[in-house]
């Protein structure tokens, strides 16, 4: 807040602690008490002045500052509105009023007050600074930069001014300049916690996770209660797929800021990514409760409601996020489009995304979603727009935005059959992604091989009868992009079967079991029964009375030993597809979840061989009446025959709805949503052959000739 500015006062008297004072004297003493930390005396004097002269704006302003300091927000804003209600109210008052409005997400009112502040006091650096921050939060970034450059020009040695300008430059993707101003701020003030935290955020956006973590931890060393620094560590952990680590950082925040809306929203985000939707809903609801004007909170609430099939509630949350000022408006539209696509309303999804990119042509997230949903054709204006965006802006984009743009272009050029361009962009996108994490393909293959030894036939036979007899779960497994979503949707069209999507429950149970084992553990009989009970507690409510539920997490192929031990009567369906088609489909997709093996063609082939060998082991040791395999190509060639075989395997009566799966409005929540919303087509069979020359590292790893 800026310091007070003297205003006109009448010469009446007010009774002070040491006798009669003129109004100007009383005002002066009230401010002196306030500046000395004597709030009660300051308030008494200010109120006595107002009793004599109700239009004394200095006292209204002071009472506003005091109410704000004591978190009496409504009272503070009321006093500030009165103090700023006169033609002679100074710019400093408007600047303080604007900042109070900003802190309470009243951005429209804040902007109006901020603009008045700089009009009345154009020399006031603080007023320009406050207005710049308000405009940034309102999404008016170019105007914000203009204001904040003025602040830096007026006060070049002010580290806060450098930090604030860098924040807005970061939002406009001017990364190099943003980093320069963060570094200037830290040169001026090395222990500036906020600048350390903000630089961490910038470095994270560039995929420099180690450096980002260093600056975030440096910020926490300076200020152990700086929430944004912890949230940066959370984002880094999410990008590294370290959700347990992310929750530890959030638990640390909860210990000193249990009602912080951004921390609650981040908690909801992590829980959502882990598939713990009920707990995510609790956190997101709390975030909205404590910050009803936060579009971010409404957005994650909507995503969580969508995951729980509360579609009407989700639409309301996304609508609320769209209506609020700030930078989240388009994110809400993109989320809504994703929900439309998942519910088989492709026209509505495309219309929403087209609206977003029309108004914001550089919105890479919207372009990525649009590229996933639509089929491009030669001369498509959207393809031309993507090419232009890459040519003009790719050098300015952050790492993740550039990566997403490359994958969108790669997919578009595959649609039109232009392999040279497609693999040029896909090569760049995959390379950029691969540089963001460590992965050892040889070590991973050895680990996959070790599972065959650990989960031997003897291991499985020794645990017979230790699990739960329920046959409700149906597990669909395989490589990513091998047809698991297609099989789930065929099965899920049956009235007795619920398609639950890619659930993380099995992997979480196995991780916890392994941790207990390392710590000494307890009787495995109890473990298996408890693990099965925990799993059923999560999935039974989803089924809503149906006899079966499909868990189609492809990576559960790793855990089939545990799955059969927990649920000896559960059916396991292994989806197979041509290995090169499978790997090409993986390579052309920027996954939201961890698929570390998919971003290098040779590593992809190496992983496929490990997967193939492990599945051969499961085929050998699991009972034939509990394990079945289905080939994607066979389903495409004769859907009814394969569908009837699977329905018979599960043990429910045939229903013709299984052949009309693409007409269902049940949600699809995987990377294959677009494909399974169309009738079966043969163009995806042998898709790789026209692109063989671009796939040589993959073919070599698989031991195949062109």
C-alpha cells in the first residue's frame, strides 16, 4: 500500500487524548498512532474526526487501511470507496483501493481504480506498479508490460519492479527477457524469495527441472512459508510423474496454510492425476469455498466433477470459470471441449476449440486438442494456421508449448499422408520431450524380464485362494495405443458392464505392497485380501449396480501376477496389435501420463520386446479361462465375432448394443477418444508401411526388415 497523501480539511476541532485538536492536527496524530503500531488510538481519533466532519477522506482512508490490516475486507472496501468518492481524492488512495480489490479478485473494480490512480498521480511509481499487476491478472498482458516497464525505467534499482515485469514477460512467452529481469532482481537482492520462486517457475516451463528445483528450494530457505515456491516444487514433481513427492510438498503447505486456495487447487490436481477423484473433489470444493472468484479453482472442480460423471455440475463449474476475469477463461473452454469430445459430441468440441483459436491464435493447448479431435485434409486452413504459427512463433514458445505444437503438426501431416513433414515435426517434438527426463531402456527391459522370474507358476499356485472371489473386475491390458480403448468401449456398451477407464488403483496398491514388504511386511494372505478389498471399495460405487466393471489401464500388464492373486476369478483381456502400428501410434502421441519409453524409436522398439516377452510369460502361467487375447486387426475385420467371443468370456448374455459402441454417450477418457467415436475403419491397419523409411530405428530394434 502507498503512504497517505494529505487532503483538504476544515478547521473544526476534535477532542484528542490531550485536549482539543484541529481536524488537521487530529488527522496527523491518528496517522502517527497508526504508524507507531497504536491501532486503537488511531481508530479513536479517526472516528472522532468523522463525527465532526464526515467527509474527511484521510480518516476514511486510514480506517480502510486498518480494516484491511485486520482482515475486515468488506469494511475496508467500503471505507476505501468512500475515501475515493471525491473529485479531490488523490491517486494514492485509488492505488490502495485498487490493490485491495485485486487481492479480493474484484479485477474489474481494481482496474478502474488503478487507471484513475495513474491519471491523478502519474508520477507515483507504486500506482503504475499496482495497475501493471492488475492488468496482468486480468489477462491484458501487453498493457501490463507497458506499465511495468515504466516502473523499471523510473526505479531501475528496484528488485520488485524487475520481478513484476519478468512475471508478465513470462506470461507472454518472452522467456529470455523474463529470465534477464529475474536475474537482475536477484543481483539487486539475492535473498529475494519471490524472485527465486518465480525464476524456478520459468525454468520449469523450459524443462530445466533440476535448476528450477534449486531456485524453489532457495526461496523456501529464505521464506519457509512462501506458498508459491512449494507449488513450483509440486509442478516439477507432477512433470516428473512423482505424485507422492508432490503430495509431500502440499502436505508441507497445509501445515501452515490449510485454507490456501491455490494449494487446495494443486492438491485436487494431483489427486485427479492419481485417479483419486473423490478426494480430489473434496480439495477442489474447498478451493472454491475459500476463493469463489478463482477461475483456477472452478476449473479443477469441473475436471474432477467430469471424472466422477457429474457432467451437469462440471458444465456449471466450467461456465463459472469462463465468466471470471483473468487467464483461465480459455482453459475452461478447452476443458469443456474435452468433456464434449469424451461424451461423443465432437461437433460441439470442435466448435468450442475453433472459437478459442480464433480469438487466441497462439493457444497451443487448444490447437493440440483440436488436432487430436479432427481429421485434417490437404489445404485445410487449420493446417495452414498451424504451419504459420510454427514458422512465426515457435522460437518464442516455451518448451512444453513448442513440444505440443510439434505433435499437433505431426498428427496433421500424418492425416494428409505427408510423411516427410510429419516425421520432421514428430522428431522434434519427441526429442524435446525425451530431453526432459532420464530413462534407461536396457535397465527397463531387464526389469520386465525379472518379473517373469518373480511371478512364476509356483508363486501363483502358492497363492491360490488368498484373494477375493469376486468376478466383477475385468482387466483390459496391452501396449498403449493397441486397441484397449476400443475393447473397453465395445464391452462398456453392454448394459451389465461399466467402462471405468484407466484406473490407477492397481499400481497404487502394488507400490504400497512393495513398500510394506521392504519394511518387513506382514502375512501375504492378509495383504492380498486387504488389497482386493481396497480395490473393490474404489470401483464398486462406479459400477452403479452393474455386474462388471472394466479397468483398462494398459500398463496393468506389468501387474497381472498380483491381479490374478487378488482376483482369481477376474477376467483378463490382452489387446494385441501389429507391433509397428502400435509403436508408430505411440510415437505420434504426446501422452498426458507417464510413457517414458515412447519418445525415441529405438527405445520404443526395445520396450516392445520386453512387453512381448512378459506377455508370453503370462500366457503360459495364467489359467486359460481367466486370460484371453484379442487382436486389433481381427476386431476391425470382424467386430461381431470378436465381440461375442469377449462377451462370452466375461460370462454375460449377448447384447447388440456392443456393436453400436461408437454411438454411446458414455465418456471416454483416454488418448484414443477420437478413434473410438467412429465406426471401425481399416486405415489404421498396416498404417506404418508408407512411412517405413522414417521408422528404421524402430524396425531395427524390433529385428524387422523394411
